């Protein structure tokens, strides 16, 4: 649901943001948004510590695509409107996903996902 807000690695918005196009984003699909920089840093730490076993690495907290879109639109000061819709309206013909794909990552101690998103988007 956030295809119109893709960013390159420097956090520079693509032209879609400048056109202020509407964004359809699911309000009933929960996940654990995780910034790859945080993930890779934690993975490196786990490898250095010779960690063993099953470890879930995810930024803390949960969000819907609509929550993420709201945050991105606000941070980029876009005039795009986020249309909060049910996930079946966004169906792409793929098999249905679970309503919640939230990971609890108590051991990794990563910062909240919203904080990581802000760090990712800041210039």
C-alpha cells in the first residue's frame, strides 16, 4: 500500500510525493516495520556474540501500512491524503496474509519502528 512513497537510500522522495497523489493503505494488516540498518547492526552484534538459537530481530512496536503512510506523509510534508482501507480492497491476487505479522523481539532491544522510520526519512 505504500508503493507511491518509495525512497532511495538517501531518503530522497520520488516524484510521486511531489505530485501529492492519494495513497490507499491498509488499516487492518499489522506488522513490525524494521529498518534494514537496525536489523543488520543487530545481526552483526549477534554474530560477534556467537549467538545461537532462534532470534526474532525487529524494531519495537507494531503498525499498519496506514500508520506508516500517515507518518511518511507528515514527515515529508506532503499534501497526499492517506485513504485508510481494508486490506481486501488492495488485493493483488496473491494469497491472503495473516491479519497480524507482528514480531516480538524482546532480546534484540531495537528502537521503536516509528523512531527508525524518522531516522530513515530525515535528510
